C-alpha cells in the first residue's frame, strides 16, 4: 500500500482536472484548513468581547462548539477528505461533494455563532455523515488497495462526533450530557489523533509512513486499532457514569500505549516542528493525567489537552500536509526561530488557560490572555502558510 500524495510519485493527470474546483476537490484541505483556523480565531475572540461587555451572552457553549466543530472538525474533514481516497487508491472527491461539505461546515459554524445550537449540531452531523459516506463508498466500491488499518480510528472519531452531536440535541440527564460532551469534544479528535498519528508521525520524524509491510502486520495493526477504539469509547462511558478515575486511566493508558507501540520514536530528521510534536503529545497526555485529580477544575486543566494537545497537533500535522503538497517537503524539517515562536505561543496558550484551575482569581485575565495568544498564533500560522495554501506541486 502506498500513499502517492505524500511520497510524491510522479503521475500524469488530465490538465483540465487540475484547474478550479477539480483541483480543490482533490485536495480539500486547502479550503478546510484555512477556514478552520479562521473560525478558531472567531471562537477565542468571544471571550475578550464578553469581558469588554461587547457580547450579550456568556460564550462558553458557542466557544466550545466553534473550537471543536468549526476548528477541529474542519481539519478532520480536510485531512480525511484529501488522504482517504488516496489511501484506498480510489477516486478523489468531486467538486459537488466539496461544495456540499464546505457549505455544511460553514452552516454549522454560523448557526452556533447565532446561538442556534440545534441547527449547528444538525449541520455538523450532516457534514461528518456525508464525509463518512463518501469515504465508505470509495473504499467499498472503488478501492484498489485497502487503506491502512489505523484509519479505523479516524472513522471512530467521525462516529463519536456524530453520536456526541446527536446527544447534544436531545434532552438528557447529567450523565448523558457528560457523555455527549466527551464523545463530541474528545471522541471526535482523540481517536483520529492516534490513528492518523501512528501513520504520519513516523514520516514527521524523518522515516517512512507507519504503513504495514505484510499481511501479518496489517492484521496486527487492525487488532490494535479495534482494541484502542473500543477502549477509548468505553473510557467515555466510564467517566460519564461516575467512574472518573478509571475512565481517565483507561484513556491515558490507551493513548500513550498505542503511540508507543505503533510509532517508532526515533528522530531521523529533526526540525522545529518535530520539537513541537513532542510538546503537543506531552501536553495532551498531561491534560489527561492531571484532570481526574482536580476534577472540580477539569475544564480548565483539559485545555492542556484541547490547546496544547489537539490544537498544536492539528497545526503541526496540517503544516506537514501543506509542505508536502506544495512540493517543499524539506521545509517541514527546517530549524527556525519563527517556528519555535509559534510552538511557544501554543504552549503559552495552553498553560495560561489551565492556570485558573489552581489560581481562580486569574480566571478572567487568563481567559483574555489565552484568547489573544491563540488568535495571534492562528493568524501568524495562516500568514506563514499563505503561499502553500495555493501552491501546486507539479508531481
């Protein structure tokens, strides 16, 4: 099994299908990554606006939905919409599919911003379901090769996101509400991080993609992926229904264990973004590890996972995709003060937002500081990659 989109094997395509919407549909990450970063800036800007009394509602739910669905969801859709068909050597997305998915993405985000959460969640469910349908049809009907078994975890994330958003739309008791939050806010991203990460992290460390080389390896990796997916989902149920410590323990052990087993953590080619990868994984695991011991303040502490783990990882993996698809793969491994500064901003945002868990008096100021810091980071990241969003690789 090969991944020609990232190995840059030479291939011939019809010139007409490289233009306009056909080109964007083949590489939907270009529009979804940019849109997700912009929506993240909007999502964090709600806090400074609220504390400046420029906003007429408390933005906790809107902020959370925009950051998970409009930001995190956009990167999941952009990555899987680009990589999924290639992994199965199946037809790429069509312009009509791209327009449909992007319209649902925007409709979901705008609905949440207008406090119409039922509509927002409904559009988001339609977005993930549509992407899942597109991928399943291609794998079942058109594939020439089976996708890596680790991608089962990515599909698990889509199912968790759909289920969590659906539960959010229904009247529920506290346990079911907590389960809905876990499935949507963590289940949407954590399984894809493990599945996609076990595939691309080795490449980001300078080696090959973490794809199986033999049928026996494929079977072993599939068993691991199925086991990890089941245990992660079980951990959400355990926490939601009162077994908080056990739920977090299962989640942390599965996340750390899966990455240790599946990824060869030997850096063969290092750069500033590679260092950021280690920071992101460390902050994510720290957020999972500390939260059960300070559960009354778990929302603040879990921002170490959401910002330092998910957020920083999203920007790093997205950078790898942007470098690879613009024909500048070596640029990912550059050692740069600029990149180190961006990683520093992400770490600063995560620690600033988590601090109120132990120093409640800093809640307002740190909400504002963290929001401004992430907003600056996302804006600088967009500016940094502005040419790579539109640059085509000739191979």
